């Protein structure tokens, strides 16, 4: 088993500058939406959707756009670009996220398990190769594409999932891909490791609303600056929920009816 380091440019917690930056830079080059779409190899309707904040471009396309305009992706995402704008020095380490990942002898990524007793230490150790190397690990073939981690949850805020349930989650590289009404494991400085449903995406208030499935618990907001990681829930492992019963077959229903008839006959005979 070995460790590899994943270094990611931090997509901002909210993407309010991107639509205006695309529109400004496109017009500065004298391009129509169709001409710009042709340059990127995408549909014109997508350009309109990006500029009008009806959709968020994927990370790979963001890199392509930044390269097209000869601007660092850091500035393109984080800065409000206008006639007075001047580029900042590249390579700001504050805009990098670091994630340590363990791999097996065939270079397949493991799924590290963060149990409840390790949750507090995870806030400081998620990027530490030595910490990650000590976490329990397993591998599931159906989760071979992407980076996954498993978190043991605590409490009853996400019923019917009970405390102790393990949530298998996929690492979210671009926080603009977070979708409302879906569930995520959110790692933050203030709340630690929590499993919640997203109430809203990052907007101008730069906060993310977290909602519990158990109505006893009130929704709350968390600042994007406090968030360290976001993981999209993909599956769960639980020993608390009953296994589903098999669907009744015609044969089993016939047997049940025969047993009921015999029971009724026996009751009538005894009377």
C-alpha cells in the first residue's frame, strides 16, 4: 500500500464572478456567443446559460476558457475582471487543496474509512499521508472511477439512517457541482464531519445551507470559508435497517392460502 497526493486548484465556494467574466472577456475579443462556442467546441446555448447563471461550467471547461483568454484559472474564477483589472502573481498556495489518497499495489485507489473516533483528527489529518495511511481501507469495484471515502455518521439527524451508518462518498472537486436537495458529507472547521442535505447552493451570501432529514433539527448555514472538503453521498452501509423481504411468488401465495384454509377448517371442527 502506498500514498499519493492529490493537489487541486480550489474552485471557489460560490461562482458569482464566472458568468460576468465570461461575458466581459468574450465581448472584449469581439466574439458573439456562437463564435465563442465554436472556439470552445460547445453549443451556443451553453454559453448563454453560463453567462446568465443558469448553469455552471465544469472544471475542465473552465481550464479551457482560461487558456483561451490567456489568463490564470485562479484569476478567472476568483477575480472580477474588468477594464481596471490587473492579473495577480500565479501560484497562490492559498488556492490549492491537498488530499492524500492511499492506493493498492495495482495503483487502485482505496476507500478510506473515517470512523467516529477518528472524526476529530480528520480535520487536521485529511492531507497528511501518515494519518491517511493509518485509516481502515477497503476496495469496491463499482467505485473505481473517482476518489471515494467512507464516513461513519453520528446522531439521528438523518433518519431513517441511524447513528453508526457508514456513508460512502465521492470527492467533489468543483464545489459549483453541488446540487440542492441531494446529500453530502461536509467537512468544516466549525462543524467537523456532518452528513446533510443541501438546502441551497453557494450564492452571494457565500454560505451553504445544510438541512437534516429529521424535522426535529433546524436547518443552518455554514460559511464557505470554513469548508475544507465536500463529498457526495453514493451509498451507505448499515446494520440497523431490516433487509428487504423477498417478493411473494404465486407458489408461496397458494401455500399461504392453503394453510389459512386448513386453520379455518380446524377451528370450525373444534367448535
